């Protein structure tokens, strides 16, 4: 059977079937999201029910960054397209083998235009097991191979219904889902921790360098809420400037006064094939934690070299807000600007500005090109900023640097966990590695 061709022989008691047959048995469905005629661009709202679009499909999870939203009224009107916990969402076009498992907090969101929803039902299969089965390399390859389209793959309900599906006994499904899910849960915990650390860093940056909270507190004879040695480095008075009120003794300047673009260009012949390579597609939106990168093997054009801890800014369509801290040494696309502080005391200050909404808006406004707008380092360097004394910048960096290091460390831990998951997945799905052996393997590693 086709299932055996994909995953090989399986243990006795395991069943070869198809997603469509499992769906029929479980009373679920495989259906598309609403067509564009049912939901227009003007129907999306800033606050409302999230609508999962192709760009929100990550590695077996929904990526919430930049997610579109609809009104509760539209969600009610389109209720047949809402997702439930345990559904799996696919893109109908393009990167069709990627899928997103719907978790509890995403229950009730919309399976948006351009997507497909797989719901196997209670008796069809364990939902989380099914989501991992669909991540088997051979299954992903089968989906791509059967998707229609000469220039872009197109997925439909018939193709997904025909996808071979291997169904172990229920207890085995639950155990496989638990083992792989434990690894994914640890990855998700790391992601949320990094998200929290970044939010705290942004809040502190805004307090010190945008709202000037410590200065205003001292000016009003209030406690600034800082240890005395730290509070003492802030003035107690605001003065007028071309940028409005700023702390006394601080200056109006530009990003270029405290940061630079090192322009370390390298030719393909100078790059080792195993060197980490970062392109724009590897960079997340509104998140400094960069966890994906490729290898430099096969590069054909000049790139920029970067070092671990340097700031990377996506200059093509800067409104996508792609700003990250490099977790490794490597090379990157020339559509990425490498930014470094002129001295390390300014690292936190530079990172806070370059990753801010105001800075992204500045670079977007100054971009050139209509279809593919790009900013430049010269435009970035002109960004007006209130420059504090160096001791204030140093104090901020001393607060921020440990958080950034924890974020980078969590990236590497999560990549190790993901590699382990991806190694175990095909072996568990095929029954080559039995659950008890996998559990012992993880226990020996403290997982």
C-alpha cells in the first residue's frame, strides 16, 4: 500500500489507510477556508478574531505575528470555517507541505482565505499524532509531489484526502504524540520566555529613552523606582529641544552618532559551505530571536559577514519589521544591513532604537522603489535620536545584555530540541523506534 511506500513496514496491529478514510470514520472534514468573495480586504479589522492565513503557518504551529483579524459578526457568518483545537491547517498554494496544529488558545479562530483545514474527528485518529505524522519527511514530499501547478504548487481537499495515513493503536498514537509534543512544548516555552524578555527590554527602553520616566520622576520629586546609584545618573530636569522636551545634558543626534554598518563583504569563493547563512526569509517579524538559518553551500553572489550578537535589519520592505540579533557568526543577504554600536556600551541603546516602531516607520518613509522598496544604511543613520551620556547607555546595556544572551541561548537549546524531534519523528511513526525505547532515550537526557 501507499502508506508502506512512505514509512516502510509497520508493527502488527497498525493500519494503513488514507486521511480521507480516517476523516470519514471520525466524522470530521477536510475543507477549504472561505473564498475571497466571502471575505474582502475591507472586512479585516485591527482588533477581532484572528484569521489564519498562509503566512501564519509555521513549523506545526500558528505564527501570530501580523495575523489578520475579523469582526465577531463575520466570524459568526463564516462559522463553518472556524478551527477547533486539534485541527491541522495547510496553505493551498506555495509552501504546501508546511502545516499548523491548532492549540487550545487558537480554538475559534478562522481558517482564512488561501488555507485548508483538516479535522479527523474523535474516532479518526489522535489529533496531535496526526499532526506529527503529516510532518514525516516522506509524507511532506508526497504532498508536494501530488500538489498541482507548473509554477506554484496548489493543494486541494482531494489531494489531502488521498494522502496515505498510518494509524497505530490509540495508546501508541497518544504515546507518540506525548513524546514529540513534550519536545515541542519545551520549544514553545523557550519561545514564550524569549518573547517576555524582549517585551521587558522594550518597556525599559521606552521608559528610559522615550518617556524619560526616571527624569520626570526626579523632576516631580517622586521616587524613580531605581537603586540610588542608578537613579543618580539621570538628571532631574527636562529642557526644550528640536525634538521636544529632553533630559538636561542629553543631546539631539542621529543613530549614526552611536552605530555603524561594518560592510564586511565576502565573495562566494571565500565562504565555507557550512557557514551559517541568513536570508530575509529566515528572519521573523517583530522578534529579535532568530532561530532559523541555512548553510552557505551553493551561494553565487557576494554577501555580508556578521558576528554573533550583531544586529541584523531587513532593508527590503522594512515595514515587515525584520530586526534580529545574530545568534551565530555567519554571512547574510545584502538585503540585510548589519548594525553594530560604535562601542559596546551603546549596544542596548542601538538595539532599542533599531527594533522600534518609530525607526521602522522612518526607514519605510525613506525607502526607494515602488514594488520592492528598500532602505539604506545612510537613511538609517540619519534617524534622529536623543543621545544620553555614555554612562546612561552603559547602564542600560548592562540591564539588557543578559536578557539578549538568554534569548540567544534559548535559540540554540530549541534548535537542539527540534533536531531531536525531527530525528525521532520518522522512527516513531514507522514503528522502528518503539515508544518505550524513545521514553528511555529522553529520560537519559533529562527530557
